[in-house]
C-alpha cells in the first residue's frame, strides 16, 4: 500500500460512524512510520476537502500507567491552541512529560488527578473529528494488553478513532512446541503473545504493515533541510543511488539518514565543496558510514591515510576528513582536495571499480543504439580523454577494441582518442600494468580490424619501458631475511603493476615454507604483511587474490597429507593461512 493509498484508507476509517474498533500501523524501527504520520497523514487529514480532521499524537515511550495516556490526550486536546500553528505538527511527538508538567503548573492546571476526576475532565473534551494516534506501543512501560484494554474503551464506549503504531515484530515472540508424534518441533506463540493476539483480535480490526515509500520519504527529508547544496540530491537519479546504498547495507532506517544529512550539510559549509561531483562523493560516503555506526559506537578507522572503502563503499569511500568531523568534530581543510585526488588516482588503476559510465556503456553496446547516440558518445569520450584522471586506464584496452569496431561501422576517426590515451599513460601511467592492454573483448570481423587493434595497442605499449623490479628471490629459506629487508626498502618497486605475490610460483613457495624454520616462516609472513596489511581491491589486480587462493589450498592439501613434526612450525603455518584468508577477504 502506497502512502497515498494509506492516507485514503485512514481517512475512510476516521469518517466512518459505525466502527467500534481501532487500527494498527506496524513496521520496522526507523522505516519512517512517524515521519509519514507527521509529514503526510496529519496534513492530509487536515485539508478542508478531506474534512479538516485533526490528530492527537501521543508517544507511549516512557509512560508507565494508562492514566498518563489520558493526561497527554487531555493536554493535547485542551491546550493545542496555545501552541503556534507552525509547530503544531510536533506536539505530542517531541513534548516530554517534564515540559508538560512545567507548562501545566505555570498556568495553574493540576494533572496529578485521580482517575475518577481525570475521567470527569476527560468527558468535557470534544474528540469528535479527531484521530488519536498512539505511537511506540512496543516501547511503552505499560503492559501492551493494558494499552489494548484502554484503547478498547475509547473505541467501543466513547466511539473515538484510534490508530496504534508499533513494531509488532518486537511484541510477538515465539517458542518451540513440544515434539509431536513424529518428533517434529514447531514455532508457536509464547503465553504472553497468545494473550496479546487474543486481546488484539477484540480491539483492532485491521493491521497495515508499513514498508515505507523510501524514495519519496528520502526526497522529503532532503528538501526539509532547505539547503541549496543538498537539494540537488532530491532528483530521481540521486534518489536511486541513495536507495541502492541503503539496500547494499540492508538498512533503511530514516533517523540514520537524517543524521547523515545533518553531518553532510555541516561539511558542505565548512569545506566549501564547489561542485556536485565532490559533494556526491562526500554525501554518499557519509550515508554508508552512518549505517555502520552502532548505537553511538563508531568503528575504528579502517583504510588508507585519506579514505576508506570499508567504512564507505567501493564507489563512494568515506574520506578521513569526514570521519574525523563526524566522530571528533574536527575538520582538517587541508585534507579535503588531496583526498579527492588520491581517490581519483585509485580509480585510474582499478579494473574492478563498480562504476556506471553512460558513454562507455553506449559504445560497448553500440549495436543497440541509434547512430546519432553512438556518435555523440564517441565525441564525449574523445573530449573526456583530455582529462587524464577521468576514464580509468583499465578501460583503455576495451575502448581500443570498440573504437576499432565503431571505425568499421560508422567510419569514426579515433586518431585523436589514440593520441590522448598515449599522452595520459605517458604522464600518469607509471603504476599501470601494461599487460592489461593486451586483452581484447571480442572477435574481429576481418584481418584489417585485427591489424588496426594490434597497431593501436602496440602504440600504447611502446610507452612502457620500465621493467618490473621484484628484487632477488630464489625460494631459498636462508634468503627470506634479506628479501624482507629489500621489500621494506623498495615497496614501490616490488608492487609495480599492482601485483606482487602472483609473480611467484605456487609450488616453489609451498616447498620453501615447508623447508623453513618457524622464524623464517614468520619473516615470510612479515613480507606479505608489509605489502597487504592495509591492501584493498583497488590496489592489486585480481591475479594476486587468485594466487592467494591457490597457495592457501595447496598448503591445506599438504597439511592433510604431511603435517610438520615441529608443532611451533605448524602454528606458524596456521598463522600464514590466517593471513592469507584476511588478505583474500580484503581483495575480494
């Protein structure tokens, strides 16, 4: 049921003069039930065209006696006119008992009355044309069944319309049944739940399960901040991005999203981010991080110096300056632009980056689009290649292939694209693995196409004259110590091309490990830790992860058939397996 349909359903209930029962709105915590009530249902019912019905909203959270519910309803109904109309929607939802007590004492009203006196006062209140909304049923200090009994009196004897709002999953509990004759055990409601369901059946005629209109609610929340830098994220494409981030984390709690918006606006103002793309990187990373904060417990920093994909997402990492502001209320302006530049550099070399690029998508599927669309995409790609940091280098081989195809079909002159790709690799491609340029992504229709492709890629490969330097290593246990020192001093050389372990031989490494002493295995682990301790998928090619899988499998096979006699050596091998497992997860 959409929000619009739900509005009409509740309006029909409020208008009805025959019903003698209440309604329930049930949904998960944070799904947006209260937001929907405050921002959609209340204004909808208040419209003159719908009957100008008003709502009395009372949160049961923290209440311990049903008489307190009456006091709140009495206060809402009697004194709502004292509240500024523009703030009326917040009454009952944000007002605390302490505030109410202060106000009533100030104006000389005694709410510490007996139930008998309170009911006498209560009878003077005109609740016709009003909907009483009781929120947070599952968080109340009053027994749920007592609340239902109270509601039953309101709807049955006083003909008052009541909407109960709850997360029913927190009320209904199950237990295992006794085994049946076939020894099968079933989930059955426990005794408290059984009584609740029986009482509910007498009091509540219908329960609507609220899933929330996430996109529209997100849009409303963004616009409610009235911030010109946040407002553009209320457009459809941004709403879809945000919904996908929530879905990736499997959490749609709107209070968390509001928190992310608040922190983002602060950073927008303090960091003076001047483009939509920069703001998007910040906002989306903060959204992902906000959902990883558990009950004000902040995860420790887990990432590179300037950004973390683990605390954000692969496409939208959390920047360190955002983390420091959210957790410590400190913002280092000097880290802002270096953070963006560092992440751009990672994108250039990451062949696994989950990135949607409409121009590349069009030329990769050029046979599905009108000629005009393909030519426009080709022109945009040609222009974008002017920016060295725009298109990742790991796309270049695929781009080469499809430029050749588009040249055959459409006669597109790719010579300028070729020159710009060569320039970009020459100036920024020092850490690029040129082997990636040898991949092509389909068949050629004729020898001429194949020759053009080879000529194109050869012109790019000619730029790379530096040989990879992994240092001296002959798989001898006695060499591990010296090689460890070499790796520490020459890390940038040994990881040239975004690979390290995959250039070794699995079987030779396995034999070396089994011939090594516990101390030598420990030093070999030190080499791997020096390279991969903080590694991410963006920093190493897939071959490294695959190699680790193979090495781990080979070690386990060896253990199954030939366990080392030395138990300390066995312990070190297990440590090595644990390290490999961690690295594999990091690179996955």
